């Protein structure tokens, strides 16, 4: 479980599928706590037009035996920059991959996408019910209000 990226020069992966996510032992196993990653400048490409899409992602999870190493997560998310997919596929796919590989107690992701064709799209996914007693702060990403 030696991290591939931590302390090493790492190039941006060609695609999300090629990205390697590193996991390290949870320093506080046996007690539920929440970890939050916020990616306010996430980008991908529209699968139809190839034009860039932008989102503010919020990933919350309660670790079990491992935690995701943040540099590898940054590289994984950056690999979407040239990836063509609908908002729903990007958001849910990120949540599913992290859940499958890391096996947290619980994970949720909110994808707050900026308007395409005048309509903002927000996508939410979670792995199941959160552990009892886990403090869940609101994601606090305001809905898109345009210029108003």
C-alpha cells in the first residue's frame, strides 16, 4: 500500500480509467469521522459537443480501514479534463470508484454543474445510509443564480 504519487513527480493521467488512486491506512480506525474534499474547478467535456463543462464537486466520506491520498485524488479528478461524459456519469462514476476501491463506511458526492444550455444540473449520489452519529455538515454550495 505504498503511495505511488506522494513525494514523487506525477503526470496528469490520460484518462480517469488510467488514473491510479492511492490509499493509506486510516490513522483513526474504529471511530466514525467525516472527511471532505472540495473541487471547485472540476472540468470535463460534453460527450456530444466536446465543449468544456465546469462543476463544483464536494466529496464527503467516513473512512473505514483506508483514506484516499489527496494528491492521487487531485490527479484522478484532473484526468477528467479531456474526458467526454455527461454530468451524471462523471459525478456518480467518481463516487462509485472511490467507494469500490476504498470501501469507506459511507460516501456521498455532490456535483454542482454550471449551466449548459441555460440549465444548471446538480447531481447527488451516496453509497447508502450514513453511520449513526456521524456529523453531516451541509455541503453549502449555493444553487446557480446567474447574474441575479
